[in-house]
């Protein structure tokens, strides 16, 4: 049965809760863990894309404030630049927060990929051990 593609924070929590219920020593459950981590990866990719969009908007907002302040400030270039720095500071903070969110999701995505690869190797090893334990009759 295909699960709906709903990307909400609770969805990722639900996936991780299902993973926690699995027994890594049971091959079928380890295989299910790989599937669940892959579903988590889909959610993480969605959140990362959303964070990239938010970062781009924060960057644009800061640049807009900067440009408008430069344009509307009377004085020397130094005066204009100082005013633009001051005016755009809150937007710069928002931009940094958005950039951190992008990095968080990017790193979580990469870490989850590593977990999936490790689980695949463990699953193969577990299956090989079971095969050998049963005298080659799987």
C-alpha cells in the first residue's frame, strides 16, 4: 500500500518512530528500516528544498533593503553604506538563520544516505550469515 506523500514535520517523526520499533537482527525488519529511511529521505529533501526557497527569499529581502537604503539616503558613499548596513541588519540575521536551516537539512540528508548505505551492508551481511548457518540452503 502506498502511503500519501504528505510532508509535514509530524510525518518525519512518524517515520522515525516506526524505525525505532524495528529489530535490526531480523532481516525483514532491517529491509523495512531501509525503506523507511528512504521515505524519510524524501521528506528531508522536501524540507531542504523549502529551506533553499526561504533562504533565497531572505537574501532577496536583504538586498532589496540594502538597495533602497542606498538609493534613499543622502550623503557620501560611506554614509549610504553605513545606513544600508544598519537598515539591512535584521534581514541579514534572517538570512543567516535561513542559511543555517538549509545546511541542517542538507547535512541530515547526507547523514541519512550514509545510514541507508550502512544498513544495506549490514542487511547483506546478515543474509549471508543466515545462508551460511543454514548450510547454504536459504
